[in-house]
């Protein structure tokens, strides 16, 4: 079966920037208290539910942060380059190659999962299938965390960090994402909207959304 074009483009792009991205994002969470508080809440809600998967883990910084909070978490990513960076920086953790559109995991095998700024590369038409896949691998009552950029229109980026590539960032509203999650069989537990920040080492051009849902 031919792989969807967005998966190939996303993989190739992150392979291209993996080393530069790892350096750039290494200390990001240290200066983002809102994000840390969301992750701490998620880790506490998911405690004792079973293994957690960080899907679209990139360089593993969130995987490592959640491990530090006591989570039994491993990372999954589409990009071999990003996985190599994750293993180099966090050799004690487990990282595997995979796609959220077809997770190589048994039904109801995870206690919790998160997609921290990773569904942003999934086109609208494929997003319901991705959410259905998360629902399939979670145990009943399992928690699911999403982080994403809020907006109405996608953004295309072709150059950054000294490299050229081809990435599309699909910005969505919390209402749209929440409705899709409910349609997939999830129930909302928490919603946080962080307003845009134009100052600091990691300026944000749009508000940021964080949703925690539970498999009904």
C-alpha cells in the first residue's frame, strides 16, 4: 500500500532538521510553566493506569519530562532522525518507530497516550482515523492528552534552523478538536487555552490549546 504523502513529507522534513531541532528545543519546557503544569496534571491523572505512549515524541524531551514525573512512558515517532536524537539524549528510555495512523500496538494495551504537537501535521481528512487509532489502543478509562496550535488556517514552513524542508502545520480550534474526539468515543476532562506570547526565547504567533480526554 502506498504511504500517504503527508507522512513521507513529514518524515523527510524532520529527518532533515533533527539535530538542529534537538539543540533548539532542548530547554524549551524549562521556560514554559503552563506546559509543565498541563503535563504534571496529565501524569497524575494517568498514574497507575498502565504504560503511556508519547506519540510523535520527536527528540524525546517530553518523554523524559514525564518519566521524571513518575510515568511509565515510551516514545513513538515517524522520523528515524528524530528517534536517533532522542536515543542519543535519553539512552535510558525506549523509543520506537511508528505512525499514529497505524500504531503497532494491540487493542487496549495502553493506559494513556499523548500527542504533544504531533497531530498538527495530520490533514483534516485523516484526523478522525488517527483519533480512532488512539481510541483503539487505549484501555477503557485511559487518558489522552493533545497539544496543538489554535487557529483557522494551516501554516506552511519551508525554511528554519538553517535547513530547507516542507512542513504543514494544521492549526485548529479547541471546539473542532474536541468534537472530533467525542465522535471517536472520548469524553472531555480538561481544556486549557494559553494566549500567544510574542516575547521570550520561544515566541508563539498563535494561542496554544491543551485538551485532556478519557476513553469512555
